[in-house]
C-alpha cells in the first residue's frame, strides 16, 4: 500500500488516498482453451492447450490448473468434489493428462497466480468425458468364401478419430449359440 504527498520544506500538500501497489493489475484467465485427445499404449491422453492473456512475463507469474473430480459414488443431493491444483511456469501453454491417473469425469479450469493472489478462473471444461463413446457407425458384415471356408468380414467407421489418427479402441464380443438356444460369450 502507498500514498503520495507533495511537500516543500515543512509545508505539505494534500495526501492521496491509500492505494494498493499491484491493485490495478488484472490476472485475466487464459483464452482459446482446447483439449486434444490421443490414444497411446492403452491410455487415453488429454492435451490441454491455451493462449496466455498476460503478454509480459515477470517473476512469480504462474499458470494454475485446477482439476475438479466429482465423486460419482456420492448421492446427487450431496455435492462432493475433489480438487487438485497444479502450478506451472507461465511460459508453458500446454499440459498433458492421462486417463490412467484421472477419472473419466474430471473437469478443469485455468487461472493465473502471483504469489498467493489468484485471478479469476476460466470456464470449467471436461478433460475426457466430452468424447463420444457411442458404438461405431456404418457396420458392414460381408460373408466370403476363402480357401473353401466360409468367413465373414466385419467393418465399421469409428466416430471419434483424433487429430493424430488414433482413437479409443473398439471392443468386439463374439457370441455363440449353445445347444439349449442361449447365447454365451
């Protein structure tokens, strides 16, 4: 905090109101926030990307990533959330998260911090659960005879293919009719 006052020897002018030293500095949240997904070695990955709104860097400025994990096991009338907070260097404009470490229903926000002061948070966004896990489309079953054996070629189009041409795996279950007419896996 500070004030200003003009003086000439023992004569003093009016004093300004008390002001904060850093009170006028806005810590607006990052913008253009997006999530890109990929699938590597059995893990769904989410890369969070953003644009910094504070162009001039200075010591102590950090980007804060708040992970919000809603507890699905708690009754809906009770609001139970777990929040994990990560501080990263402000020069970074991306961070990677794995589904092996975080649950499907994880959301996140971004904000800036200087010391113990934090700016406003961005809107909450989904880390994984915005992916469409609907069954594949355009399923085609084509019987063919190959080497005197009847075979079937099953093909489909995946709904969610990521930018890097990966996507969540498709699980195929084959069922067999039993002698009593029931199906078994």
